[in-house]
């Protein structure tokens, strides 16, 4: 028998596992978001006006009898230790993560951004474009039956979100039983109806716009990231820009936030670090020995400008005038 020779050009390219890792983290966090109240991992019980954390009531050791018998200084100390101090520790940690890596929570965990990517994909299958506004501008609307399915999907996701948020405020198991048996009271019914409508409209018309302009947590992460000229950022290799000549802007098309992925950092203020653009470029350039033109790497303050542009000043002004 003859030994089988392998052509080096026919070797299998290594798969990009980046988006598979994101899928795992996003799916796990989305499940946690929906199930945390039912599993008593975290919720606020309006009926008992207290937080529940891992099945235990979180009262900050402030029960009524103890407050009555204690001095104002002791009560203030309990509030400072159990409430103010954790916030003062947690907030800097979150801002430090955003300072170094940007909106990692948005791109790798956030349940809303998971919905953004899901609906973008469905919208692209229907119209060829990820958002309704781009589809209308290009004159591609898709079939009516497909739109009916998309609206149904958005409504179901919107209802699941509304129910999940309500379960963070009311005891989840009695809430689910009342819903199934049709014995839900007036105010929870109104909440579910209004919240489902709002979420459905958001998912259909303004999902990535909310991430850009409406999410305060995302905005805080973006500001922290923009303050760091050396923070990790998607960087375009301008020296090899000619390799983009035959590309159909796959990186820009892949971006769920509809950002100019090859532009400078300030133009990507709301980048969620999902790295969809990097994965798209890797796929396009998979047969290119030099690899992708987009990389996720620490920025250079002189090139990757922050919110306030960095101006290069000549060390010898007399020479520059000459």
C-alpha cells in the first residue's frame, strides 16, 4: 500500500473559537438572568421589603427591634458597613475592568445584547439587513409571513423579560402559578402587558440604539474605556489596507452596533468588544498567510485617541518653524 501524501495547501484551517466562547458565556448569563429569582439566587421581595441573596434574607442586619434599641451612630455604622462599603468596593472594580477592556459585560454577558444579536440575525435572514431602518433604506422588506414570525419571536422574548423582571419583585413560584391558572391580580397583569409591549418595540425597532444611547451602565463603561489610551481596542492594520479591496465590508456588516469597525477609537465609542468584526475578518482572510487585518490589542495613545484628542507637540519648536 502506498502512503497517502498530504498537500500542505489542503490542511484544515483552525476554527475561530472566539464566538463559541461568547455563546457559552452569553447563554449561561441569560439563563441566570431568567432563573435567578426562581432559584432564590437574587431578588427583591416587595411583599417583605427585603433582598434575597442565595436563599437568605439580606436585611443588612437592620431589623426593626434592633433599630429601635440602637443609637443613630450604630444604625449609621451598619448602613455604612453593609450597604455603602460594598458599593464603594464594587464600583471601582467594574470601572477598572471597563478601563482596561471596555464594555466586556455588554459583549460577553448582557442579556439585552444577546437579544440584539439574535434579532439582528433573524432580520438579516428576512431582509438581508440587520436592522429595519437599513432594510427600508435599501428597499428590501421581506415576506409578510417571515415578519409575522419575527414579531412573534420578539413578543415571546419581550414577555419572558417582563415576567423575569416581575419575578425579581414578587415571589416567583406563586407568580407563575397565578399566571398559569389565570388568577393573576390587576397590577401584575398591567405590568406584564406594558413591559411586554415596551420590550417588543425595543427589540423590533431600537435594540442597538438603546445600547448606544439609552443604557447608563453601558455609557459608564464606554467613558471609562475612552479615558484609557492603552485600553484594548479593535485595531485595523492600515499598512495592509489593500487586502480589503476585494472584501464586501464583512467586518462592518458583522458589527451588531453598526459601527465603523476600521475607524479610530472615538468613532467606536459604544463598541461592546463582542469582536464579531475580528471573527468576520479572520474568516475573509483565512487563506491569507498574513492573517486578519483586525486585531484586539492594547491601544497606542498617539494613534488610538481618547475622548480628548492627543496632540503631538514637536520637542524643538525652532526646527519645526524652519
